[in-house]
């Protein structure tokens, strides 16, 4: 799977993206969606320019949460009319960028934001297409830090205010109300969570129609589909069939309504791997430490979320002689730990270590803390 001999010649740490797997993932999404289903890749998961270009070339849209992401999406070749823009804190320049580019829709998260978009659009003589992000107060079985659909979260407009905000938007000359947007969280593996979102959307659409509000063009259900971090080889592609089937069976779309998705991790997660080199093996009476040259600056998820990544020794001399290690990085923080008490083949200085399922929220969240150099990203094509 990995061009290990070529890896040995490279400076570590670096990211490697299996573009064959990426294209297979995108193909399976297309095979499981209908004409009225539109998938926007969540740029926040991985904004490597070459990865973005591949996804754009395959005909997908983009889901952006900053002006910088809008610029990256446009530069990568995503059509402006396939770009949606969400986020609770859109700056004026970011809104103006979206207006000038003619993006498909702003996913609006508050009345003050709606008022600013209306004002800025009028100043430019434009009309902004908007969808209202409604907080559905639907929980998801995932880490507390990546839930977004509960009333206690900062995201979206309260359900009880929905009709009033829609009426406000309809009366504004600088905006065109086109739909509703939802997102309940990330790394969700239980289809019942998405079914619960469908039930809530059905209830809200019934409520709107009872209030005389009809003709909503678009329903955007966000993303959130997770990946298998523990067995990436067994499940390299998420179960898109079950995911999209859940919406087909549970969501009561009205005639002509278009359904939008914002998938990020599910697209990029499994194709990316962080490759690191072992610096030292350090032992004391109670611990063996495998100290690698990658740290929380290169892959922050374990330190931030206590997230698990499957770790492989790509160059171990004996793959049957297992030892238990704490795998740690060089950063001057006690939290710079990838995993504790992890069993893997006996490891030596110079061995290459792969942190799997790192394509999403890996390279994009890297930092220069400790004045470290950002990791390079390589694609399959670089080794052909």
C-alpha cells in the first residue's frame, strides 16, 4: 500500500495521500446519490490544494467556513455556484468575497448576521442567496467537542424563532431565502442519529407549511458521517449506501426540493496518513517510550480530543515481536502524546511510523508551535 522504500528518502514528518482511495471514495458517493442530491466537500477537513483540485475535478461542490476557504475552493476549481458558506462569525470582507464571487448560498446563523448580509448586498447592488441554519436540538453519539446540533451549542438559529426569522428574511431586499440548513456534529457512525435529524426536519417543514410558508427550494442536512479509525484497512470507504439510504427512507422532501450534504471527514479521512520517523526508544522501570519526530503540531487530534489513530511500524525488522509503548512526540508539552500503552512490533531508531486515517483534520490543523516547520504533503502521483 505504501511506497515505503521511497518514504525512507524523505524528510519526516510528512503527509501521504492515497489518491486512488480518494477517487474510489468519490466514485462510491456518486454511485449512491441521485440527481436531486448535491454533495459539497467540507474544506475544513483537508485543504491541501492538490486534494481540493481532485475533488473539484470530480464534480463536487465545496462547503466553506471562512473567506480563506472560499478563496482556496475557487483557486482549486470549484464553481462558485456550488459553494456554500457557513460559520457563526462571518467577517464583512468574507461576506463581500462571497457576494462578489456569486456563491450558491450563505448558511446564516443569526439575525444580526442576516442583517449585515442584507446591508452589504444592497451596498453592492446584489442579492445574496441564503439558507437559515436551524439548530435542531438533536444529539449525536460523538465527542462532546464536535457536537453542533444541541441548543447549548453556539451554532444556528433556535427552532422557536424559525418562522419569525424566515419572515424577516423574505422582507429583506438584499437577500433571497432559499432553504434550511442543519448540522448535528461530526464522526457520527450511528444511522439513527441521522434518522432523528430527518424526523426533526419533517416536523419543521410541516410546521412551516401550517404557517403558510411553502416552496422551500433546498434542504441542507450538513455532514457528520464518520470513518473507522480502528480498522482503516477493513473499512477504507465509509458506508455511503447506508448513509444516503437513511435520508431516502426518513426525510420527507417536498416535490422539487433539492437535498444538500456537506461531507468532509468521510471523503478525506481514510486517504491520508502521517508518516514519522522514530528518534529514540526510552525505557524506565514502568514504561517504554517510542519518541517520534511528529508531534501535536503535526497531528493535534489525540491531544485535543483524545482521538485514536491506528499506528503501524512500516519498517519493523520483526512484525511478531510485540512491545507496549507510549508513542510520544518532541513538543515541550505533556499532552504531546499520540497514545499510551500501545502494542506494536519492537521498534528501533529510524523506523518509519504511520499514523493512519489522518486525512481529515490532520495537515490542515498543523501549527508552527516550537517554531516547527509545517509538514509537507505528498500524493500517490509523486511516487509513480
